[in-house]
C-alpha cells in the first residue's frame, strides 16, 4: 500500500507532556477528517519530538484538495494552540555529531559541508517523500538524499 505523506518540522523540541497533548489533538482531527463526506483513513504521529508525520491511504477515499487544505489548516491551528510553529520547508533537519537534531536553511549546507560539520554520512531528514509507506527512506545519509548535490560544491 502507498500512502500520501506530509512531514512538518517543529520549531522547538517537544517534551513528553506537550507531545501527548499535541497527539491527542491530532487524533481528534483525524477521527473527523473527511474527503467529500467520507472519512479519510489517515493518521498523524510525532517523531523524535521534532516532526509531525501525516499519512493517508489514497484509496479509501483519496484525499481531495479540500480535505488536504483542511488538514493543513488544522495542523497550523493545533500547532498554534500549543505555542508551536512548523519550520519553512527550506530548513533541513540533520543529526549533529552527538546525534541531536539540528535544522539549517538548505542554502547553508555548502558552508557546513566545507567546514566539515556535515558530510556524506551525516543523517538527514529527507521530506521529499510524498507517496510512500516506507519511512525508512526518510532519515538517510546525506549522500543518499537529494541534498547530495551539495557535496560537490566547493566554498
């Protein structure tokens, strides 16, 4: 089965209490999420205390433009209610040398690569997934992502 996938990066890390409250609100939304009056088979989950992952089965029913718009509005409202924001898609998540998740604007990747702070084996979060049930391709070494093109850029 394929699934539509949307991934949002959060501006701040979540603690356990915030994560539970946020998850409860997301669960409430997905229990009522509809496409043309038919329930969408979807789920929203949190990952690593920094990401919101949304998946929907495209078959029962296929999420429509209106249902996708309602999803995006609901995510923004729920995040705002909890004092959170999603980062702009131009920000890339990666694990630093200590394994902590950091974010950087993609235009800064060449400088970080030149300094040796990020390299081919640095784990990055590749949000370019759009229709996949295989999230094992989400956190990958930089060399296996679309960002690998920056490895050849010299500063």
